[in-house]
DNA sequence: TAGCGACTGGTTTTT
DNA sequence: CCAGTCGCTA
C-alpha cells in the first residue's frame, strides 16, 4: 500500500502524463518495453488513491485472463484491500458473465454453454449436412471462418445473405450461418463470437441495461487495443458513451491478430473517432539492449503502413544479435539447447531466463527432443491444448450435458464414449425424430425411456435392444444431472467418471491409458477450485473456465525451465534471452501469408514482436533443410527476407553451444557438423558467392559501393570485409545475408538470400 | 454395432 | 505425419 504521490515517482514524463490523464478519451501508444503494464496499473491505482474513484467503478479489458489476474494482484499491492471490486478480464469473459446475468433479455437461458473451436466446427459440419451441402466441397473450417468474420463485424445471417448476392460461396455460407444460428439457439449455446455479438445486441436493444453498466463503469481501459475487433470496439464505445473516460492502450506495430478479425484501424482511427482525445506516446524502451531494439526497429521500418513511433532506449549497447545457420531443423534445435547449456555454465543465465519462439507449433517437436536429449527442463506453452485432449473433451462434454441437456453437440460426442450399443444409425434416428418433435435429442431419449417404462410403443423407430441402451443412458444422465444440483463439483466428477463408464473406458484403452488418466486427474484437481461454490454454480464456473482460458493463462514462470512458445503467444512477455527459430521464407513469413503485402507486413510485425521480447540476448536461427511432413524436404530453405531487413552491423554469426574450452562439439547428431553447415551456407548463397574474391567491387543496399578486402569463412557462414567509398569506411558483413551485389562480371545474382 | 486396416487429404497463428 | 473417413468383418 502506497500513498498517492508515490505512484508518480519513478515514472518518466510521458508515463506520468498517461497516469495522471484520467478524464476524457485517451490513446496511449505503447511501444514494446515502454513500461505499459506499469502505466496501466499505476493509472488505475492513481484513479483510486489520487482521485477517489472506487475500484468498483473501473472496468479494465485485457488480452488474456492472466494479464487481468496480474493487474489485480499488482493493484492489490498498490492500493491494499479494496482492489477486488475492480472488474478486469478479457472481453470474452466479461461478456460471458454479463450474459449470464442479463441474457434473459435476449431470451438466453442462464445455463447457456460456450462452444469452443472444436464444438463450432462440429456444429457447422452438422449444419452443412442439414442444409444438404457436401462438406468436401465446403470445408467446415472455411465456412466457419467466414461466419466468424461476419460475426466479428456484427453481421447476422440475414445481412450476410443480402450482401452475398451472386457469390455462391458467400450464399452457401449465409445459408449455413442461418442454420448454425438456429442450432446454437436450440442447443442453448453461444460460440466465442456470440459472446461479443450478443452483448453488443443486448446493449443496442436494451438501452436501460446498457445504462446501468454505463453508470457503473465510469472509467474504462482497453489494453492491446490494436488487436480488438469491431465488435469489441463497439462494446467498449457503448460502455464509454456517458462519461467518455475511455483509455485505450496499444501499439500498431504489434498488431498480429488480423486473421482473427482484429482491425488495426480501431487504434489508427481512434483520434478521428474521438477528436478530443489526448494521445500520449510512451517512447522509451526499458527492456532491451540498444542493439536488440535497433535491430527490431530496422526490421519494422520495412513496413509501409505504419506510424513512426520514435522508440528509443538509454540501455547499454549489448552484444550483437547472434545469427546461426543450421544445416537441419534438428541441428538448429540442438544448437539452441546447447547454447542454453553454455549460457548456464558460463554466463550465469538460467534456462528459466530463456525462451525459444517459433512460428508454428509443429516446430516445438525438434526443440522438445533436443531438450530431452540434452537434459534441459522445458515448459511448452500451447501445443496440443490441455482442454482439447480427447479425454478432457469427453469429460467436459458429459459435464456440459449435465449442466444443459439441450446440448445435442455434447450429447453426440459422448453417446458412444464408451460404446454402449447406440450406433450412428440409431443416433440419426433419434436426432430426426427429436427434431420433428421440436425437442432436444436428450429429451427425445428421455421420452423413449419413459415409453419403455410404461410399456408404451417406442415413439422413434429403434431396435428393442437399442431402446434398452437408450433408456439406460438417459437414466444415468438424469440421475447425475439431479445430483449436479446437490453435490459438490469434485464429487460430481467422480460419480460421473464411474457411472458413465468413462474411467473404465480410459484406463482400459490401449492408447496411453496412464497419461490420459493423469490428464483426467489434473482436470479433477482444477475442479477442486470450484468445490466451495454452492452446487450448480461450481459446475457453471468450471465450464466457463474450461471454455475461456487461454494457453498463456495457464503459463507460469518456472525458475528452472526453458520456455517454448509461439510468437503469437509470446506477445506481452519478456525474457533475458530469446531465440527465434525458423527464419526462412515460407515459415516466417509463413507461406500462407505470402500472397499479399499486407499479410507479409503482419508477419514482419510478428517477427518484431518476437525480437522485442528479448532483454539482453537475441538469437536468430534458420535451417537449410527443414523436414516436411514425411521427412522429405521441400528443397533447400531460403533465408527469410526479414534477416536481410535487419541492419547488418547489428548482427554477428554464431557457432552456438561451444564453450570457451570448446568442449561441446556442435553436432547435428547425424554426423553433420557446423563445418558442413558452413559449406552449405556458402553453397546456399549461390555460385557467385564462391567466386567472390578479395578485390571484387560490390554494392550494398545501405552502404553503397566498395571493395572486398577480406574473405573469412566462419563457423556457419562467410564473413567478408568491405571497404566502402563515400566516407562509409570498412564494414564486416555476413556473406549470406548482407544485401550485396557484385558489380562487374556476369553476376546479376544478389549474394544474399532471395 | 464396433473395431480394424486402408486410404485420403491437409496442415498458421487462438479468445 | 496425422487425423479423419470409409468399408469390411465379426
């Protein structure tokens, strides 16, 4: 607990201004490492301690639940006891809770379920089939993504249908969208996008409800504003309308979620939307060495669409960015892990200080293997997500059905887990009959059971053996659903595991039963956290948590473990030592992003985000050969264009993992060595590189023309020295990356990667 | 109905 | 390489 005045101490003028500006619209442009988190928490603390605002009146939107939790913790330390009344969370969790309270205005039952990605895909597939469309011709994922895009700009299926005129795919999507809306309604379910869409709808159609929240939340803050979508912006605008104490924080250069419908124009146009807005730029970086920051700035300056942000640092120069070119993906991973070992032995960094960042999750495999073989403890963020694991999805599907028996999607998932004699045909039969009666599938099964009980003929066309199985299943679910209103949540989970046969099914399965059971027990431990709630609430809380947690939310810094994480997930984190692997064309930038310059710019921002996570050391790696699916390669990998865009003077080539004593031989485990990589590097740089000799005239994109004065093969590349004319002087350059062009002779070949 | 083997097609990033 | 799907058999 501090006194108000102390909150402003230790802040630079811009930070201080941002903290003290509490009234009216405010845009804080916060470059990487500029103390954003500190500013946000201090600003809230200042509101409370300096301006007498109650935490209850403040709403803070964060990008992850973890960020919200941390904000709460920090605030607690600053203002003491009364911080818990603060509302902080992601848009999705805020909206989920709001709809739980207020959804009835929209006819939404209190026990609605939240569909995750897998549920959505399953539902869309169902709708495609219902609509008579071939799921091969219309991939469910593609249709879903189109629908999701419409939802995130607040379009319903009617609007989409109107706008689809003439475009067949659009028309099909609109039609499926319609069916999907109906399905969600029947199942009492909302998908991720609905949480936002329906909240916006609620606010629009029920001004009185909106009014209450406008009154309550006098002060509104939105973090990571560059990654909000239209729906999120609209919701915050509506909430802020009365007081207009609306503070948004973000950085256009770190906008990396446009594929998820985030719209960077939200931040770019904020000043236009709010002409009276103050704009404060936090320009000083406190995180990274000057070299790392300059390298990142050099890279991002290649983007055409951006606002200059004037980011600077007073930090020490630090070491050059280390560039390592590996021969294979495995050697790349091996080098990273060996270097982490060396940093631990010789430089006092712990593995916990280090993170390896990559573009796609699949890249984690080689890294994990290297960690295993070299005995480095690691922590994988993401990957096959815990909640996506089959056994967990099955268990939660049961719980969801207990919570909400309208949910046909969950029912369909678990009806044959374990197999209980109700096959695909019977399920279809029940589904059709239930639909014709306008009831849910479970209600249908219940009626089948009731008819059997009272000796009536079975209302649906089912074999008698199936009828018995259906009755048994309905009985179990009914019993458990009744119990869910009475017993505490862990008890419910235990009963469910037994009575459904799920425990037996998992433990006797031949696919890693122990591991899967461990996962179930981990989920049970999570359920423990909700045990104190009065019965139905514990289940509600557990399900909401299951649906809305992100991977980063689960991530906890572990002292001694290396972090393996995607570039996307690394946003907002920082590490003393950062490795970015896979700097190759087609991977970073990703091949799926190569068809438009806009997408490439987003990839560049992604790389920028990765680089700016580093505090002291930054390593960039690439491999010449990267395994494709079946072990074949897709030819030699071309160096990422981003490597060329980083100012050459800030980069040095590195032979990783070799200590002062040179004890650890860098070896890719297949007999290949760094030496081989060096030869490969020269080869990859093109035939002209081998022909380049001392005395040749070359042109460099930035330094101009010069003469090669030295040619030194190093561990993984060739370092050349060029004496440039025009007062530039001598520069040492890496052959494979320096944007060099040989002037005379036959070569039209640029010597850098393409 | 369930389980198995063969086959296909498809792969970014995630609240 | 992997997951999802298809068709066959018990």
